[in-house]
């Protein structure tokens, strides 16, 4: 039973920790190395570690951060850190490989605990790691490092909205975090249950990539939509909720739609919001959830799926990320105990 | 799954009272109790001597017995408690010798004597206070359950009082009736005689315990659990209401028996209820009825979850049972009445304004998914009759065409829509529409699969880290596909059963009179079906549907893991047609029908190629009662089957390309496209309340010569520094406006035309009263729309070689548009009033393209940017060659022609260059065009300009 619904707390790096397994990824963002860099040798050690190595673009940034994480884990891990090559171009296959590898590693550790640093992972890979750890019976803690700031910046607000609304696609492509939807992924373990004769309601946790959401909704063609815009825990980033709304305002005019807001960080709050919506619509609709905003929302969606396996989890991958316009710097690191 | 785990934990509740059970199950402990019973209070030492045990063992046994409150310790002596005494005393009397005997009570000798005579057949149960026998009632020869109380446990007075209360229970309660009650005298073989109370009850024959039932039934539906709550919970509520309790609701006291009333359905019974507790003493710590009820339900839920791995408990048990189970686990109910009230509580519907509905604007229903009701689906349907007749005919059909050509609409009108049938009875116009397309579900019953919803997406070999499925997986996935078709069919039929005509309240589909064939069919293929009693006739059918749906969902959840797949018979092609045969036998309205399985948008992206092959295997099988109709996009559907064969689209199926509607090459099947498209638009205009028709509103287009003359004037060049600008003559205007040009620009796509017209209306602020829009205004809107459409290309989803696909496709379209414009402006045809109008690419050979270029071409065709016009006779007299037209909607963006009069001829290499390096292609052609223009000025006598162009083209290759 998943009982811990607290909001993530800031990681206290002064406390000793010795998980059986640590899973991290060398992503293209700077924050993907933050957790490993902040861990101190005398206070953290792990029996085994697994590092996700991306082979898809942006290759330079991914590889550099992978090597950084690997160097750190080499110091912190009692055995040689293991790595697994993953690719956003074959997401489902990589997800299966991650799960299978974690399953194998879990058999070889004595401490039945795991830490997953999701900061450098795609939503699907983060959820796959979490799922594998829980299925293997590991008490799992999520580590999540936030960025200092995210794109689009406040200065670009008006520009990006104007560019998007007037279909100035060149401008949009310059300002948005990624270049549209490449593919929709529905791994079979998260495929949910379909009842014949029921329409599907798609719950979208919307961020700042309307180009990706547009492709998803068009492809999925749900019976109804619930769009929950992310609200940052930081007051100085609250304006981003409005930006998200403005970016998505024209996308859903053809669908029966309901809009709301939800935290980007508080897992408990996200779960509550999902539960509330689910309670109301579950009789009439089958439900699918597409987390398109924060990584912690993806974690919350997964935990929601654990409670309601009839729900379908949908993941997307963009054509490419704009590494220079995604996030900047590193903020705090949070921890969230899943089991 | 987690749901099963969470259900298991509370099962420990069943172990309450463990101490007592352990004590009574331990023979040493029983011996110890017997010693104290016979000899009176004893010390530890005496007990140890009597039992020949060590003092340590005796201490441990005594501790257990004291814990269970069977023995009390006082002043160094251990004595039996009242509970202990009773347990031992009852154990000393046995009535087993009565089997085979006749039980007769003499009313003269005995007060309140049992009225009837019973021949005892079998001992069927021993309880703490009674023996229960199967006995035949003399006179009626009916079997009865005869319960004889152990003397001293229940007096007749107490029994009488309980029976009076019990008599207040009325209605259809799942408790057997009491037939007879009274006292009997029983003479034991040891010479003792006992006068004791006795009750004869209705005997529940042909039954299993609930646990046995769950174990024996391979297919369970939520109705099993609902009926459990209704019947068992209902019985306990009724008992509770008269101030009694069952008190002994153990596993063997809940039976499931076949009912004679309706086709072998089964129902629950709570037996062994008299009204007096079945426990030996009130002090005994036994679970309450509520606890027992909860434990049974929990256990049943665990069994069901294990039967269907990966299927949600909530769906498996049903919403209301799941809610009750949650309530029981949280100890939320004080009584069974409360429990039943919660069980029957209807779910609140979704509030009216929960979703913001899109405005009812027919012009914005650009995709069939947007059309808000089935009724509108028909009202807005304007088919090309010849195409529709082909599509609607019985037989396997593939239906393709460019995006927005209306293929989904053609398919979806074939589906069974009971609400439309009800509505048509009241609405003459709709009725006429249905007649015009020969809509008759008794002849053709359509079952629709909308493939967009992620339903088929997870079935991909990548999941198994392979590129193709292995043979076992193929067989299992075919099994899933067939289950899906079964379920979708049953669900569609269910909608027909539930949809009633307003006046007569008669359902569109008559309910089945006999479901025996259907149940037998499922049992032969899926194993035994737990079909529960229900007052409604169609319930049996609905239970079959629910059980099949659970089976399907569970199979879907476990398919990638071969070890978790349920062993047993896998369904194959033969089962599919057999299923439809049985459905025809079951439903009186469907005896003559044939079933159309409508698979909408089975293109790659929604269904993996490997999965399409499995679907093709089903399509290819011989079938008398069903056929498949599949829509897909060109190049996005394979024609291979799972066993490696290829389907011949000309002989084995019917292939309809709706794109051909707009292709002049298909002369023998050509339709009046202008007329057809005007009809489509006018039906929407009428729906939106417009007074005028589209041709009147948009008016006549500019004459083609006038239009092209204006369009071909080169753009004004900015004067060089110091140069004087030449005086400007009034520039003629080319208007992309008027009906003829507007519908042509849509290039056969209904969706594009709707969007374009809607855009023109919006820009010109047209109202329902508008009867005309100026050409200038239309032109401005059309150019703006075309530009937007062109710009949007850069945002197309997808990637090729890790690069966004949008800009690459945009580059190709830009190159074609640019070249077209160049030819229009600069190429002299040598004929007055004739221009070189080309938005068409004709290949000069049929050599294969490299994979990268082919991928780009496929994407261009997939998104309808280039229209694949098929193999046509080459204008250059090269025989049959492929031709591709740029979508005309981009013509205004490049200020070029919207007509296909001439072609750009390309060899393989030039075509590859266009697809891979469009900029290079443009500069090469521009250079060549410059040369041609120069040579034109110094033309060689006898060489026609067009030939010159072509000759030059081929010469350079």
C-alpha cells in the first residue's frame, strides 16, 4: 500500500544514507548531476548503482553529464557503477530494459532500499525506474533537483504567446522547450483497462509545451479533456501558470474540456486533484493521464495508477529538446518516500 | 497487482478468535478439558499425571485453554468455565446413529411435537448445538434439512420465540423456509432418551458452497458479487430487522444453487438459520455476521483478482460492491440496512457544466469525433453514391484516402446507432436520410472500433524487445483481438437493448428469449460461466459481456509476459464467425443480419504493422456472417498477414480510395466534385441556420484566363539606387475567390474545404443572413488561410533521422510551390492565353527511391501535402508512371495556379534531390528556367517551347 502522501521535503545531505540501489541519469540539464554532486562520500554509500545513459540528442550534453554522474557514483558506490543505454527514440523498449535491469540488481542487494534521482530522466524512464523498484519490493525514495529557472523566461512571456497564437511557428520553435511531438508511448503495463462502450477522458497535466500537447490530443482524440495547469511551489514562478494557460487556450476548443490547476511538486495535492476528478468521471469515462509538466507530477500520476490500475498512463517524446532553452541552473533537491 | 495485496491483508481478520479455535483443535487440550470435566477441579500436578505429560507441556496447554476462556484458575485449582463445560458436554452426545431411521413424534406423548414424519437419509452437518440431516418428508416425499438440537442447548420455548420473530421476515429473502418445528424424543443406542427441539427446513438442493462455486467457475462477472450483497446481505438485513442474527455464517452456510426459473442461472442462499444462535454459549467469541460477511466478500474478491491478473478490482467487483467492501474494511456500517443503503446508492451523474462543451457550430465539426451526436453524423453525411454503395456492400473493404476526405464518416454511418433509429421514428428528414443510405441494422449490423484511443497502441513488438512477435504471442494477440470484437459486438447490442422508443418504451433490439446457446458457446471456449439469477431477461447476456470484458482486459494486461498468460484454449478465426452465428440465434432481431466490423483508422501509429498483420489474418479467413471494413492512410497499412502471406487488394478484398473522387485520372468513376462538395457544405450551412447556399454566397470565380493573366505578372522589382521607378500601370488582381476556385483549393478534402469556408466566413464576419461575400474579401481570407496552413507545416509532429519532420516537409512543398510560381511567371508556352500551370510532379521512371527519400515521400503523402495520384499515363508518353500533386491549398501561399495542366518531370535522382535537398533542386531548376527563357528569346524554329522544356529536362538527367 502506498501511504506516503506528504509533499516532498528538502533533502538533508548531512544525514547518513545507505540505500541498496541508486539509480540516476545523465540528462542534458545541469540539474541532472546535482544530486550526485551534492552527496558526500562519508555520508552516502550504496551497494549498487545504475546510471541511464542517453544515446539520443542532445548527445553532447547527455554524454558529459553521464560521465559526471558516473564519476560521482564511482566514489559513492561499493561496486563498479553499472550503466544502461537508453534512447528516447525507442522509449518503450528502453523502459522494459530498465525494468528488467533493476529487477536483476534488486536481487543482488541486501539493503531493500533504493534511491532514484529522477532529475535527469524523462517521465517514462522515471516512472519505469520507480515501478521496477516497487515491484522488486524495494523501499524507494525519489530524489528530485529543481532547476533555478525554466524557459520560457518571464521576459519572453508576451513574445512566446504572440508567436504561438499567431502561428508564428519559427518564433514558437525558438521560444518553446521542445520541438513538437515525436511519438506517443503507452507501455503495456500502464495500458489500463478499457470498458467497451465507454468514452475516454484524457487528463493532461499541462506545462509549457503546447506543441507537444497539441499533437497528443490530436492523435489520441479523447471523448473529453481535463487540463490541469501546473502551479509552481515558488511564488516567483507562479506567473508560469498563467503563461501555460495562455499557451494552451486555443487548443481544446473542439473538445468538452475542464480546466483547473495543480501543484507541480506536492504529490499529495496532485493525487487529491486526480482522485477528485476521477471520482466524478469514472462511471462515464475510462481515464487516461498524460503528465506533460513536472517530473513530480509524473511520479504522482504513477502513484495514482498504482491505486487505480484501470487508468492508462500516456507518455510522449518531443522531436527534440532545446537544451539551451529548457532550464537553467540548479535549485534545491527534494526527497519523497514512496513506500 | 497492488489491489490484490491490499485485499489480502484484511484477511487476517478471519483469524480472530484464533485462540479458541486452536484450543479446541488440539487433542491434548481436549483431553485435558475432558479430565477436568470428569474429575472436577484439578491441580497442575494432577493434570500432568492424568495426561502423562511434562509439567512444562501442561503449563503451555493450560495457558492456551485459559486464554480461550475454557478453563479458569482459582486457589491453585483449574476448573472448567461455563463455556468449557458446554463444549465438553455437547461433545458427549451423538445423533449420527439416526441415519437411515425414521423420525416420528407422538403428539399425545409429547408437547409441541414435530408434526410430520421424516426418513433420515444423510448427515449433512454437525454444529456446536445441533446435527443437521438430509431427510425425506413422508407424504410429500420432499427433501428437507432436518436440524436436531443437542439436548440442553436450545429449549423449545427459546426456539418457539425465535420462530415467532423469524416469521416476521417476509418477502424474497435468501433463507430457506421453515417447514416444521417441534419436539421429538430420541432414544440413543446407549439406552438414554432425550427430548429435544427439532426444525425441518426447505432443502437447498443442487448447490455448492460459495467457496466451491468461486473455485469451479472460470468466468466471473460483477453480477456475482452484486448478487452476493443483494441476497446474502439482504437476508442478513432482514434477519437483523426482526431483532435476530444468523450467528454462524461460516463458509458452508452460504450456498450457491441452480435456480429452475431461468435458463440454469444460480443464486445465493443463507442456510442454517433458525433464529437461535448456533454457538454453544453467548460468551463464545465468534465473528459477528458483519465480520463474516466482510470476510466472505474479501475472500471472493481475492479469488477474482487472482483469476484476472491486471484487471482493476473496482471493475471486477462492480462500483457498488467495491464501495461496500471499502466500507466494510473501514467498519463504516453499523447494520446491514446501512450497508444495503450504501450498496443501492446510485452514483451521481457528472454535473451538467462539469465540462465546457464546444459551441454547437457545425462548421467546426471538422472531424467525425467532433460531431456531437450520432444523429448529426447522418444529417451531415453527403456521400458520393457510387463510392458509398461499394463501401456498404457486404465484404471485406479497405478504405483509404487523404486526410480529411471523409473516410471515417463513410465508415461510421455503417455502425449501429440505436438512438438514431429512435430519433428517425420522430424525424422525417432523418428517416429519409437513413432510407437514402439503406440503413437497416437487421440487414447490416455495424460494430465500430475507433482505433485512436490508445486501445491498440500498446501492442507493439518493441515491448518484448523484438521487431516481430513470436508465434505464441501472435496466437495470443489474435485471441485478444477476437475477444475485443466479441466484446464490442456485445456492447453494441447492449446499447440496442437499453435504448427505448419514447412512446412504446420498447427497446430498439428485442431482448433475447433464450441465452442458452450464447452461454454454451462461451463455456465451450472460455470455460464455465458464473451466471447469476436476475429478474431482467437481458441480464444473462450482460453477465456474459462483463465476464468476457474481464477476460479481455486481463489478457491485455499480461500479454507481454508469456508466463502470466492464462493457459487454455486460444480463440481463432473460426470462433469469430461462429460467435456471430450464435448471436444471430440469440437475438430475434438479428437472425437475418450480417455483421460489419468497422475499424476506423487502423493506420500505423494507432496499430503497429505487426498487429495489422494479425488483423489481416482475421480479414482473410472465410466468413459467412461477418466482414471487415477498415479505414487507413496510404502507406500506413500493410497488406501482409501474420503467417507471411500477402492479401491481394484486387481479388480478396475491395479497395476504395476516396482520394480518387477528386482525381481526373479515374475517369470512369469520376464524380461531379463541385456538386458533391457544395452539397456537403450546404448541409452544414442548413444545420447552422444559414439562409443562402454556398455557391450563392461565394459567387462565381474570376475567369481562369483573367485570373492567370493577373497572377502571372512578375512581382514588382524595387528600383536600384539612383534609378527612377517606372510609372505604375494599375496592376490586375487575381482573386482566389468564388466557389469554383475555393472548392478546387480544397483538393478533394472535405475537412480542408470546411476549414477554408469557415475561415472566409469568420474573416468576412458573415452571418446567417449573408447572401454574398465580395471576391476581394474572400481572396484576402484564402491567402491568409493558405499562408497559415503552410507555416503550420513546420510544427508537424514526428522526426526523420532525429530531425523534426515539419521543416523538412515544408522545404519540399516550398520548392514545388516556388518552381510552380517560376514556371507560371516566366515560361512562355508560345500560345496566347496559355500558361505553364504546374503543381504536379511526374516521374520519368519507376526506380526505387533510397530509404531516406522514400520516408520523406511517405510522410508528405501521409499528411496530404503531396497527393499520390497513383500510376497515370505519362503526358510525356513514357507509359504508366507515378504522379504526385502538391496540395492545392498551398497555391495561394505561393501565388501560383490551382490547376493541374502541366507537369514538372523528374527522374529518380532529381526526385531524390527534391525530397532531400529541396534548395538545391530549386536553384538547379531556376537556372535551367533562366536558360530556357534565354533560348526562348532566341528560339529555334520548329521546336515547341513545352517540348523544349521537357527535352532539356531529360537531357540534363
